């Protein structure tokens, strides 16, 4: 899952599209389900699950990226963190029913510090 940006806030009137944490979670779950559906005809003995990749939209209590760029958000930093953690746990529980899962962390510019859970 790349560029999920949990806690990002975008309104249709400003950006042409709306986006928020609820939409991010829905996209992540649908994306994983879609990949699993496409791979259902194959024998899978190991799954590599890459975490990070801007899963979070901010990296500080000041609603900024790792380098300090201010961001519009739809919640508090700790809510985004716990939401991402719960999402990862749910996905990993599902994937582990299929095969062994190897998790790899890929730090990114929006969530380098907070994604080290």
C-alpha cells in the first residue's frame, strides 16, 4: 500500500476530490482484497508486505510531514497512528491465513518517525 495518507483531508470544492481517513481505509482494504483475488489461482508460500510508503499523512503533533511541511488533516496525529496500526494488524491477520508474511518497512517523507511501530 503506497501513498495511503491516513488523516489527509481534501475537500471536493478545493481539490476536485474528497479524501479522508475513512476513504483511505476503504481503499487499502479493497486494494489488498483485489490483489488476493487476482492471485487466488496461484500457490503462495510467502507474502512480502511493505509498510510505510506514506501510510500516514503527518509525522508530528503539529500536523507536519517529517521535514516540517504543514498538512490539512481530518483528525489528531495519535488517531492516525492507531488507525494505521489497526489497519496493518487486520491486513496481516488476513494475509497470515494464506501464507507466511514478511514485513518490510519503507520510510517515507510524510511518516518516517510515526511509522516505526
